[in-house]
């Protein structure tokens, strides 16, 4: 039998407790390390970081395709984007490599316009990106499409104000969006359209009533911007596998699946967007009343000329 003095026993107990505390801290792998050694527990990549915070997976940008001239998609070297919820405040783009800060990217910000939105959400922020540049400000909290393009050395911040569906399967056709109602915060967002009549055809989800942001045109000169690009603001693919822009085909409503649906679009930090269709009733029968759809001819070859129609 071994006998220990009180002093030795106290030392052993303190050592045991200290080891338990150390192990407990070491097991906490889902938080950023940060702190005095300047390392971060995130993967290599680019992260939007609020002043005073550490890089977090919620702020990660990912490689993304861009739109080509043929309404398709193509890879673009050094192009990163994601939909992120940004709190109001000053931000820097961190490049993390091997859990260390490889670059801190900031720069001067300006507001630019692109009038392709069908519901007048045409302004966005462009930051002239530079290593060790000043932090740039986000004035209003919200969900943003955030882009970093190495070829043009710019960061683009476009706030998502509207979520809609569009296409031949919808009541608005390809000409107008049907807008979903909802809200979003840092924990996620949900948008819903009840009583949506979807018929055999194709459809897509798009944001702010637009297909893309066109950065091929220099807004100051009106001419082509060097190394310009178009970034998608829509999703296709399938309901259970949304794909950016034209990476996948349009979503479809099959023959015989005409019905009334509840359409739900959900956004979750890190995981991104998902969609759900719940059939809630029958689609109304399509009727045609000739008296409400009059046709006529006109022209100088007709009896009444260009001035009056011949029904």
C-alpha cells in the first residue's frame, strides 16, 4: 500500500483537475480558435468578417459559375460568391489558409446601378478590393448575395429584397414574377406563396425580379468593362436539388400534375436555399370565352385601312 503526504495529494488532485479542464477546452472543435496565436478553426477560403469578430462558416464564400453569352453557365477562375446574412457594420474579407490569415481585403465602396430588375431593385454596392484595404460598411442588416472576383478585384454586395417564382408553369408566365411573402434574419429565412396555380411547364426561383447582375458594362463609360462577368440571381435544377442559375435545367411541372400548391423557399446559414411544393387543391379548369377574346385585321389592304379594324 502506498502512502502520500497531504501536500503530494493536493498536487495530484490539482494536476488531475487541470488536465480535465484542458481536455474539455480541447474538445470544443466547433468554435473558432482566434485569440493570441492568430489561428482560426475554419477551412481554407474567403470569409466576410465583421469588425471585432473571427471568420465563421456562416460567412464563407464558395466557387461559383457565371453566365456566358449563350444563357448557359461557365467556370470563372477566382470567382467566389454566396448568400450571406450580414449585420450592419464594417466588414473585411479574410483569406484563410492553413487556419491562418493569409490576406485581409478591404477597399473603397460605391453604389452602382443595373436596371435589369423587374421590380426596381437595381442598386448594389461595389468595393474596389485591395489587400490591407480599409473595412467597408454595410449600412442595413439583411440577406445579401456577396461576390468576390479576383479578375476585376472587386467585392459586390447585393441585398435580397424579393423572392419569386417565374416561368411557363406559373400564372405569370415568363413575363412576371409571383412574389412570395416571408422574412429573414441571421438564423434563416422562409418565404411562402399559398394558392399558387402551377401547370405543366417550366419554372425557376429568382431574386429581386432579375436573372443576373451584369458586370460586363462599365457604368461610368457605358462601354464594356475589362474582364466583366454576369453573376446569377436565380435557381433552377429540381425542387429537391436547387442549382445556381443555369448549372441545371429549369424546374418542371409534369403532365397531369396541374394543381394548386403552397410554394415554400427556405434559406439556412451554411446550408443555403431549399424549396418545397405542397399540393393543396385542384387547378381550376381553363375556359375560353370567344366574346372576351376578339380578333381583328387592320392595314391598307383591308376595307377600313389602318384607321379601323375589321373584326
